[in-house]
C-alpha cells in the first residue's frame, strides 16, 4: 500500500476546519489504495477516465460518491449515468442535454458543475465568461429537469507564481458569486470546485468549497 495516510489526515483536517469538501483523486491508482483510504474514512473519490471508473466502481463499496473530473465525451455519458455522484467538467449545452437524457432514463437527477477556463495556459476545455453567460441564458436550460447545476469547476495555471494562481481563483469565485443572481429552476450554485495538490491552500483562501487532491494523498502518478 502506498497511500500517504499522514498527509491525508492533515489535508482532511484542514478541509474539515474550513468546511471544504475533499475529493480524493484516485485516477491510475489501484482499487486496493482506494479501499485503504475508504477505511480511513474517505467517501468522495474522483476519476478522470470513464473506462477506468466503470471498472473500479463495482469492485468498491456502494457508499462511495464517485466524482467524474475529466473531460466527458457525449457518447460516454451512458456508462457513468447509473451511479455518478457529481460530474465536474461540463462545458457545453450538448453535453448537459445528453446527461439529462441519460439521467431521465435511469430515473435520477445528476449533479453537474460547469467548467470554466481560468488559466493562462492554452486548453481546449472549459467555458470562458461569455460562453458561460450564453449557456445560462439558453431558454432550454430549465427544461433539463434531470440535471442540477451545482456550481463551477476550474483549474488554475500550473505555475509557481502565487499571485497568478490566486488571481485565477479570484476570477472563478467572482463568476461563482454571479451565478447566484440567476433564477433558473435547475441551478443551485453551492459548490465551487477549485484546488489541487499544488494549490489547494490558496484555493481554500480564495473561497473554494471543494478541492480535488490526488498526488499528495496517493503519491505521484
Ligand atoms: C488529476 C486531477 C486532479 C488532482 O491532481 P493532483 O495534482 O494530483 O492533486 C484534480 N483535478 C483534475 C481535473 C485532475 O485531472
């Protein structure tokens, strides 16, 4: 077993004291490591790849809340729709519609976060502020009664520059606060998912309500 149990206890204590939820990111790690952390009390786990999640989920306790934190392709929603607890990386209306369709099929409501692009780095993923607003103004959004938009997710630049990272988190917190002005039946913004192993203390200072931590707990990948 290679999990860092002492680091886990410190991080979960820090999160508990700040009323922040901790998602343990277990991508590429074996089910034995996940089970060990489960036995230490952890219930929220995050995975990036559909295939890996679908293989691990039936081997592990049903009490685990599975967070999908990777980039989700529309044609793969069906594999995780029966059990996923929260999908963090939604960045299109098309994907929201597909999640809604599959959630309805399984007679459930699936919680999602909209991913916002806050980093300086180039990436294909995430909405910018204009796209986020366009999505929220889409008149069809409230018709998706089998999804609940619980908030926003973002990733800061992978950088040593604390001021840059902090400014990016601030920009996401600002958009999150603005979400609360909308009155849309399936929008209930109470989760701001930001912060990873390298920057979670900054993220918590800037208003994160949920951090996603992998390598500090499970070791390097
Ligand atoms: C891998 C990953 C994490 C965890 O990264 P660490 O640096 O190992 O803590 C968090 N969020 C997302 C979206 C990831 O892909």
